[in-house]
């Protein structure tokens, strides 16, 4: 029973953060231009400022501005753990790519006013496929069998298994930015988010009486569920230009309340204490937390700029209780990015950047199904002005994590992630006269 209870909450975390870049569920790389510099919070160029510095949109030239981009992700996640009945650790891995991670931005600026709209993927970001399963499956079955047989000595050995999970968040946003003076501008907007997560886990087991070493049963278990939610949040932003070479900006995104409703097939695992969220019709909170962003951009000379950005994630405030899909041991998270850009020619900008993410997790929050571990993110790229008002961006970045080790039931488990990002985008500006 103790094992069943200790495992009871972790399946609810599956597919929590498929593409890690930002904090827990959030994806910070919402354009190909971000990938090439890793710091856009105080930028004043490009329609993708809708995501990073919406107040700065009123500083764009008058007319229409568009930005469209897509990223391709090659993800490699590993879990090294010793399953029940084994003496040596086993490495479970997934290499499922995310072929397309799209973003689309549109801005119209006239006079002191700029109106904007966007379609983004603010969180989630694709699929995980552990073709050989995960150690958590025989742990779940062991917990269930110990309850069924009333014995702490019974355990389940997994003969084969698989775990697939998807997490997709889509968002539409709109708002306005107003230049209140030649130096100061402000913005307000709204964002509507829809989220969908799917879960498919299958395991074939041999149940063994550990006191005698005798097999007592063979069986299969499955879990198939879909969780969906939608919610609305607001974004406010301020921008102040100290001089033509120094710009600073602030941004605050309110929490987005998301009440996930489950559609599920009956599963014996859902009978474990705490796994009620995988029963059909169950509702469970997992909000996108509020975010405070700040940045400063400096041009030390005409052909170069240096950008510094910070995002602070109010994860503790998003924790709505024991049954909200968040581990209570999470702390607020933060990431800090530094970017450098150099104008190699009048048409070609080269850039590079670095972002460090502290996700607020610890060994007590890591488990086979959600290991949000601290990460380093390095990117390089170029933007080429193919013709007046039309630019093409290409970027590549690598996110690599600080290996995490679990605690409690997961104390012998080691977790790691490595993701390559390839971004391609285009920006178009159509001036009005």
C-alpha cells in the first residue's frame, strides 16, 4: 500500500513538458529569431516582439509587419533506473522528433498606435515515445499487485512495455501598443490557450512472490487517456528608450487557468489512490503560471548590440493543491539569457546567445514521467535581408541539461535531456506613406 500511495501522483505529470525550453510547461523559443540570440525581451525589431516585448511594437516603422517561422526539434531523453527484480540499471530513451513548431505574428502600426495578433505554441511541443516502456510501469503494477494480494513481498517484472505521450498547447493573442511619448510606450493584450494531452501506456508483466521467487501470474495492463483544457490570460508590457543606443522593457503575463477534463478508457491503474484523474470525466487543474520578464538592449557601436533578458516564473502560485498536477516541492523558476548581434554587412546580421534555465525542481520532484531539470541553451544564427523589407532567418540551437537524480522511490534513477533546435523564418515589412 505504501508503494501504491508513493506512486499515486506521478502519472498525472506525464507529458507535462515535452519540449523543454523555458520553465516546466512553457516554451520560450517562440520564433526562429529568438533561437539565434536567446534574448529578445528588450528588442525593438521584428513582429515576433508580440511574444517578447509587445510595448516595443509601437517603435516599429509605420505599416504592416509580419513574421512567420517554424522550428524542428530532435529530442533525446533518457531515464536510467533499475526495475523491480533486476540487479542492474536499464536505460530507457525516446528520440521522437517534433517536425514543426510554428509561430505567426502580424502587426499594423500607424501614428502612436500599433495593433497586433499572433498564433503561437506557448507550451508542450510534441510527442515522447519510450518504446521499451519506463520503470514506472512495473512500479505501478507492483503497487497494484501488493494491494490485490495484501502482501508487501509481491512484485511485477515487466516483460515488455511502451509509453507514449503528447502535449500540445495552441494560443491566439491580440492587443495594442501605444507610444505615450517619444521614449515611453505601453501595451496590453489577451491570450487564449487551448491544451490537449494524450497518454498511452502498455505493459506485459509477470507477477512474482518475492518471498519464494515463484511466478504467480502473467497479465497485461493498458492506460489510454486524453486531457483537454482552455483558458484566457492577459499580457501587459512597458518599454522605455533611455537613448538611441539603450532600450529597456518589462512584461507581465498573468496565469492562465486551465482545468483539464479527462476522457479515458477504464484502467486498473486508475484505481490506485491518487490516480483518479485518469478516470473518465475527471477534472484537474494545471495552470500556466504567471511570468515576469525584463530586458535591456545596448548598442555599444553602430554595427553591434548586446541584449540581456530575464524571465521569472511564479510556479508556486500556480500550485492549486495536492490534486493539481504540480508537485508541491516545486519552487519558482527563472531563466537568464545573453545575446550578441553583429552586422557583418549591411544586409547580413550574425548573432549568438546563451540561456540558463533554473526550473525550480529538485530530486524530490524528478520521476520517470516528469523530470524538469535545469538546462543550458546555446544558439547561433543569421538574418539576411533578401530585399528591402524582407528578411530570412536561419538558426540552430542546442539545449542540454544538468543531469538529475531522483529521491525516495526514484533515488537510484538518473534523468537527462538533450534537444537540437533548427529554426527557419521570414519577416516582411510593408511601409505606409
